[in-house]
C-alpha cells in the first residue's frame, strides 16, 4: 500500500504544467448552498478514489493506506486536500517513491482513461460508489470515514468490464475476493 500523497504526486507528474490538475476556483451546489473548491484538487481526489476502487476490484487489496471521507462532491483524502495548495500544486516534476512497475502501469492506465473527464464526470463517478452514498449522509466527519474493503466483491463485479477495457492489451490477473 502507498500513502495517498505518493499516488497523488504520481498523477501530478503526468500533468507537470498543471493544466488538468489546475488551480481554478469553481463553485458547485452542495449541502447548505454553494461551495467553492479548487478544480484540480477535486479532480486529484477523484482520481485517488477511483484508483482505490479499481485496485481493490483487480487485486482484492487497497492501493492507498490513507482514510477517505465522503464529502458532498465525492471522496476526499485529507492529506491530499490540505497539501494541494501548499506543495502539490507546484508545477514541474515531484519526487515520487513508487518503484513497483506493476503499480506504475496501473496508475498510467487510470490516468489515460480519466484524463479527459470533466470535474462533473469525476464527481458523478465518485457518487456511484455505494460506500460514498452511505457515508455521505453522515453529519459528523468521523461517520464519513469510508471502508472500501467491505465492498470488495461489489467493486470486483462492478468494474470487471472496466478492467477488461483497461487491460485489453494484456491478460487481466485478479484474485478472488
């Protein structure tokens, strides 16, 4: 398992000029009215959420060790959300401690599939997660903490076609969950 910051930096290195993971302040309707947030930060968190689900579907294990929380506009990792403006938004290449080639290949495939998705598309994908749907109704942050592993079988079934598409150039190996 990797810390979310490491996976986030890997994705950010795919966009060194930060044109996709940008610093645009956007407004969306949320609980209690309009909410403002940085588009690139939200996109990055959605990439992490979707990568976590797909990795569980493929391997039966979590990719990311950090806790995710079900916020109004999708799952969020606090460390990434908090560090985006401070050190993750900087343009250029960031030092990444991911040495496993299979993980890099997986992340490259995720990036290539999601890189053209809009923020609204990514939010919609995030909202399809049963765990997000259950936890997003909570009123206290401690109750919004997501438990992906309880849905491992659901993810495996839901994402079987997506994994076949992602790995159409090679045989997909997954374990029984």
